[in-house]
């Protein structure tokens, strides 16, 4: 179990007037889904004005191939898109709204430069926050899917610093091609039924609750949004966003003095 830090609202950078906290995950942003991108920009520009802080719990991007994609000298639609989203996120800091980002299974290569240019702080996974009298453990959620042993092996490898340096040493064009192939594979599989193998396991969920002394959990990744009542407490799963399909979906969680509430876009 990771020894996470606990922080209060002041540490999180939230406003002293007890503005709410907003939580989102699994937007999987790319230039290929313009309606979803427009909804994200509306969320940042308008909806988030009410928040003291915004927490992005992983997979903001469909894939991230390295912070050098932000170089002004890098041409192409993908590079311009990465810079566009990063600039948009920085407007939160300009308005005094905290931004906290957690790695997902697609964008675990988001680095220090991205965080700096987005005006964000990187959160470890898992992480514990205390706000409005509630102690909450935050996670992306992929680490809870322990029945999928093949993925857990990949997850450990992908988060190895040496393996990441090897990948980042590849030419940018090569990394971009790899990322695009991953995106296409993911979109082709979105309509497939999800096996229980790819959901969280009760044992992993229980360990996260007990290890962090909480009875409230928020995570994404599984694309099964709901407030799940577990033996140890309430497990809130964030919705993924996709507004470029016939049945659009998306949303966020709002935490204020009244508690947690699932909100539509």
C-alpha cells in the first residue's frame, strides 16, 4: 500500500470561502472527438468557475507520448492539440482555481513540464484528501483491477522509470505512431462488452479503504459510473466522457458542505 499524504483544503489550494471541489476522469481527449473537446472547454471555461479546485483522476488524454510534444517547434495537429489543451487548463490557475492531475493508464507519461505549463500539481495514485469534514481516497482505478493480471504486469512495467526513459528516447514520430495505434485499438474496443475481469476486485477495494482509513473513495477507469455501496463505505466511480456518439455520456462529481453529488455536463 502506498503511503499517501493527507492534505486539507488550504494545502490543496482551494479558496477560503469553501467553494466546492470538482472531480473528473477518463475524458480521453484527442483531436478526433471534437464534441467531447468542446464539452471539456465549456467545463473549464464556465462550469469550473464555481469550484475551488478541479481534480482530474487520470486519462485526461487518449494518449500522451512525452512532454516534448509541447515544443513550439513541433508541427502537426496532435502537437497543436496538446498545446491547446494545456493552455486551456492553465486558465484555471489564472482564475485562482486549483488544478490537480493524477496519471491514468493512457497518460502516465505526463511530466513536470506539462504540470508547470498547465498550472497543475501531480497527485500520486492513490491519494487522500480531507475536505468538508470528509476523508476521501482518490485513485485512477486501474490499480484496483487486480483480476487482470496481464494488465497489472504491464502497469508495473509502464511505470518503471527506466522503461519510460527508453520509450521517451525514441524519436517523437515513432512515439506518435505508437500512440495513434493504441488510440485506434481502444476506440475499436469501446463497444465490446466489459468482462468482470476488467472491473475492480472487492479485495483491492477493501485494501484501499482500510489502508487509508477512509469510508469514501472516488476513482475512474472502469467506465461504470455509480455510487457503489461497499462493506467499508461508498465507492464513487466517475463517468467517462464521449459526446461524439449517438448516446453521449459524461459528467463530474461535486463535493461541498452537502456532500458528494453526481452532476451532468
